[in-house]
């Protein structure tokens, strides 16, 4: 069984999206525990991929292929999980702020977070402050992720944090920010809990923040 887990893991690391379904099905047929396939193969593989990306050993195209491979494997297992309590590392609500229609970076972050075992709720693009705050109140996520690609939309991030504070909700959710014009100093100035310069950093940041809570 450990050999099958290793094959699935290496297929994801190598981005072998044409082979992953056969390997996962073989593991399922051989009664390998579904939680082991998810945690020890699929999620463990994306941890390796994230590490390689952070070390500049691979780049965005390779990471995308690995993420797609992982999602194909996970899609085969999800229908079988109905009677098994699902474990998640936490729930992350994410959206691109009002006035910004860019979503490539956000979508990559979502794939990496899902690959790391987080439950991610995507609010899409051009999301206004009210909707973001209402969804925090409704879904009670562990983390709110805000994305922006335009410098003109960055002030929206500060508005979200201020509105959360005014509503007495700021201490109930961690807020992380990211996007090309965003940097650590900006995240500190607006009172965010952290900043990720890319998808790999966003995953590590989310893990760190939730391990402290």
C-alpha cells in the first residue's frame, strides 16, 4: 500500500495528469484508506510542489499542472467520502477586491490552498466590502484572503479590515493580502495578519496563522 501511495504522490509532483486517475483508482480498488490517499499522497505531493516552487526549482506552469493533477485525483475520491468525516486544515474565504477584475493569481492561490487541504470558498472578482464582510459573518471562515492587481484597488483592502473592526468581527478572522502591487509594509500598515508574495507563500502563511490559533 505504501508503494501505491508513493506512486500517486510522485505522479502529482511530476504533473502526470494523464496517469493520476488510473493510479488513484488502483489504490481505491486495493482498499487503500481514502484518508491516506488524500493526506499521504495528494496533499503531501502538493507540499513538495510548494517547496520546489518556493526554492525556484519549478515555476508557475509546472505548479499549475501539478495542482490540476492533484484535483483530478481528489475528484475521484470526493464522491466516496460521504460517510467519512472530512478533515480540513481550515476554511479560507477569498476574493479579488472591488474594482479589480483580475483572477489568475487568486485562482492559483486557491488551487494551492486546496491542494494543501484547506476548504476554500471563492467569492470571485470585483467583490465589494459589504459582501466580503457579510460572508465573513455568514460562513465564519478561519482566514479571509484579499487579492488586488491594481494599485488603485489596494485601498479596498484597508476598507475591509476597518469595516470588520467597526462590526466587532476583526478578532474573529485572520486577514491575509496578496497581489502584484501589495507588499509586507502595506499589509502591516492596513493591519492585515500577513502577506504572501505568491501562491506558495500564501499556503505557508495560512498554515502558520492557523497553527497559532
